[in-house]
């Protein structure tokens, strides 16, 4: 079991927000984009857009799925994950 690839293991997704200044997120698959006003994450439960001012990713581990973020956090919005491999019909007609 120790030799299983990391990508096949499903990680739990959770967030801890402290005083709207520090945020810890688990279950992060990747960071799709970031700047000081917006951080876009791909999580186990969909895409997550975090908006604010002076945002800074202080730590990110793709292996563990842990991300730490600092700055003034104003909002967090989920959207469905974008499927880059195509949908049901594209797989059906391969």
C-alpha cells in the first residue's frame, strides 16, 4: 500500500480561516493561478477562488495537498471542476 501513486489517493478537503488573515486548506490538488487579489485552487470538491488583498501563498505541498495563505481574505467561492479530458460524450465516442 505504501507504493500507491499519490494521485489515486483521495484526500479530505477542509479549510481553517483565522481572523480573515491566515488560511489553511487541505485537499488541494493544484494551484491554477494566483496574484495578490485572487488565488485559484483545484480541490477535491471543485475549483475554489479566494479573493482579497495582499494574498500570499506561504506554503504549498502537492504531495500532501496542504496550502497556507496569508493576506486580507474577502471571499471564497466554489465552482464545479473543469474537466480537461472532456465530458461523458467525448469519452463515449473515442
